[in-house]
């Protein structure tokens, strides 16, 4: 559907009716395959990682049928920061049974609350009574009842690279957006972006630079939906005036390979905006400039996840003609959200972050929107929608 180096109109894509308007989005189900090749098997159990976004694991099964799964990180080119010990694996049982599964993080500590699914689409969070941490938080033991067949266990509901691309296609269908393959990842996966029809100025939005950060992705979805679906005069004015530039999956290698934070080259992409050593950041930055086409970019928002909900923004005296949007955004969060995010104002031109690049290269206030790992989906979506409302209300008057 996307041609190398070219464009495709979303109106030509096959879609299904959506509950909120245009099309029905169905999450990609992690493939089961004919016969998964287990990383360990025994006692009527098989553990495998044969699906997109599976973690980097090995395992053993004890004589009593208990399972120990190692949670391993990707090779890193330099010493990493902000470890994100992602886990995602599948346990297949021959018959219903109680199971004890221990996750071993070795030198790292537990971060993501476990979720389980029997179909790869519908997830539930394990109760706290089913999760026991050791004193160092380097091992966590899960107690659960497994149904016969497959059960997925992951640090967040699994969302592969295609998942957010497909969601974005569905949300944009019929709205005049153009889909473009703007480059290829280090391992040859397509890098896909979307450009709206707005004519005078531009905004930029991206998410999933860091693979496991799916609560940030949920805020991104709330943000995009509100930008596109707000039906009052201000919403229409905004969409007519502002070209919306979207990069929903800038790190497909890292996402699909179950990396903690990095791309396939062992690089943190959100520390590579400046050096541009990786094709993902190099081609994305070039494409954003080309897609803006000389238009003023009024804001660039990059959605992430961490251990709390916080906004990282440039200082209020930064050299940007639209820096005054930041106090308005904070005021909007404070007035509309029951638990507004913290704020941190800083700028390091050599930090290699997307927000730093936005200020230096586009003279736009780059904003890193960090969502708490465990924020409820509805709250993440509401924060994203509130950010979109602030953009619309500030820049459409």
C-alpha cells in the first residue's frame, strides 16, 4: 500500500466502519504460528517468544513445573539510561493448571506491572496479590491460573510496530492525509509518516521512539483523535490552517524485537537528534523539514512513558516565536485534569533529544510528554486530548 519513496492517498486504503466515525481498528494479534519454537519446555508447558514485540528471554522449568524467565536487554552501544526492563512471552499449556512464573532481572529492577491475555488482544492486569517482589526488586514471582492453550504475559498490553501504524491509518482515513515511506530502519523496515492537508503553518507529533512506552502511545492516540474529531469552528479552523505531520512508529526494529529502549544499532534514538548516526533519526528529521515545506512549525510533541506523568519543555525565555504556548498548555492541563502533570523546563542543545532539535532546527517549542507507566488508558487518552484542545484553542484564535 505504500510505495518506496512515494505517496499513497489514505482514501484508497481498505477500512472498516469505526465506532467513533471512520473505520474499525482491530489490534494486531501476536502470531501463534503453526508450532512455536519454545525457549524451554517441560511438565506439559512450553514457553516461547515467537511473535512481534516479544521480549529477549531465556527460561528454565523446574521439576515442580515452576518457570524462571530471564529478562534480558538489547546490546547497547553506550551505557544506557532509564532502564526499561520489558518482558513479553507466551506460555502454552496442555491442560488448565496453576503456574508459578519468576522473572529474573539480574542487575535491573522490576518496572512494568504484568498483564495477561489468552488471545493477544484483550488484556487484564494481574492483581497485586498475584505479584511478589524480592527485597532488591530484581526478581518477581507471578502466581496465576493458566487456561489450556496459549497465555501471553507482558509488561504492558503488547503493541507491535504495525499496531500503531494501523491505528493511525484508521484514524486518518478519509481526512485527506497523505501516507509516505520516508525511509527505512537499520534492519530495512519501512519508516512511515502521515501529512495532513493544512496549508499555512504546521505541528509535528511522534511516539514510540522507545519501544515499551505504550502509555505514551495511548496519550498520542487521544491527542490525534481530538485534533481530527473536534467538530466546532475552532477545530475546523485549526485543521484548515495547520499541516499535521505525524510519525507514529520511528523505531520499528526496537519495538518488534522487544528492545528495552534502543534501536537495532544499540542507540537511544532520543539521544541521536543532532548526531543523526542512525537512519531512523536522520531520515525522520529530514522528512519533517520537507513535510513542513517552509511553514512555521508552532509545536512538536513527542509522547513517551516513565515512572510519573511529567512534561519536559524548553525554558519560557527560549528563542521561539511560539514559546508563549507553553504557559497556556500548562494552564489548560491544570484546569482540566484532576491530576495534572509535573513540569520541567530545560534545554540542552547537545542533548540529542527531539525536543532540543525542534527548538534549535525549527524554532518550535519541542515538548516531551511523559506518561506514567501505569496510568489508566482513559486518563492517558484524556491528557492527550487535553493537549490537543490547548493547541486548537491557542492557535485558532
